């Protein structure tokens, strides 16, 4: 066998061995990995304030004793008693004499519209009754002629004792009038009070705060996803195949020469 052919055969075998080792690196490879996906979520918070108004009304009553502009002649503030000292007369016997037809007296006072006046009177002599009126000052001026004039009143009672409760219709000058058609020599005790009622309004405020998701607050969420990718070195594969084909041809040529050398 030719020594040079053996040497060349060894080189050729070595070259084929190296190519067999490099071949796996020329085959397409698969690579595994993970991708990270970030998602941004936004939350909004906002405070909404609600105000509620509650209005309540309460009645406040102020009570005062009556203040009179004029009273009967013998009225006592200590005992609240008086007698009928005034008379209304009519002429008799062709005007030669005056005959008493009414015995009376009164209290004169100012009153305010809307006020409530409560009072009570009673006679000291039992079994007797007298007339009680509440009049305006203009009604009192029409009272003449022994009570037979064209006059009117707000309150009237004929009794030995009486409780009255009267709402003042308008601000004016008024009269408590006591009278009797016959003589009454006893005393009369009378008390009265003025009630002023006012409406007081109170407003309470209630405030509540409710939180809603409106204000921005960013949060990042990370999601891992597996990914496979193929690496295809196309140029290297083509070169490797060409080299293998060339080596095979060389090997066939050497074998052919070896046979001819024999």
C-alpha cells in the first residue's frame, strides 16, 4: 500500500471525525424562556360629602300679668278685687229724677294681635250673677243708653264665676266690662294673664362622608409566560452539507486510487 495514500487516509478520517463533532452545532436548536407581562391597574378614590339639614320648631310661651291703662276706682292689686262703682241712669218723672239702670265698671288695656288672654272672675256674694264682656274701645263708646245702644262685643258671659280664654284678633285698645242691671254691693275678684307664644326654629346639620373608588392609585402586576423559540442557522447548515458531500467525494476518489494502485 502506498504510504502517502495511508497518510492522506488518516487526514481524511480525522477531518470526517471533526465534522461529525461539529454537525450537532449546525442542527437547528430550540430555546426555552419566560416573558414578563406587566399590567397596570388604576383605582380611583374620592370622598363625597353629604349634608343633611334638620329643622325643628318649638313653641315658647311667655306669660305676663296684665298691664292696665285704667282700672275700677277701688281695684286692689294685692287682692285683685273691686266693686261696681259706676252707674248709667235714665230720667224718670218727666226728667225730674235720674233712675239708675246699670251698675258697671271696666279695665282698659292694650293687647297685641295673636296673644292669648286667660282670666277668671268670681263674685263674693253667692247666688248672684253679673254680665262680663270683652270689647274694643270703639265698642265701649257705643255702649250708652243703659246698654240699649247699637253695640257689639267679642266675649260675653252672665255668671257668678267664669273662666275666659281669648285670642286677640288685632292690636288695639280693649276693655274688660262688668255690669249688672240691678244693684250689686259685693266685691268681684278678677285675675288675667297675657300669653305670648313664639315659634323658635332650630336647624341641625348632619354631615356624612362617603368614599368612592375614583382617585388614581397605580398598581403593577407581573405575569410570567413560558415561550419556546427555534434557532435556525440556515447558512451554517448549507455549508456543513456541502463540506460533507466534498469529503465523501474525496473519500471515494482515494479509495478508487487505492484500488488502482494494487
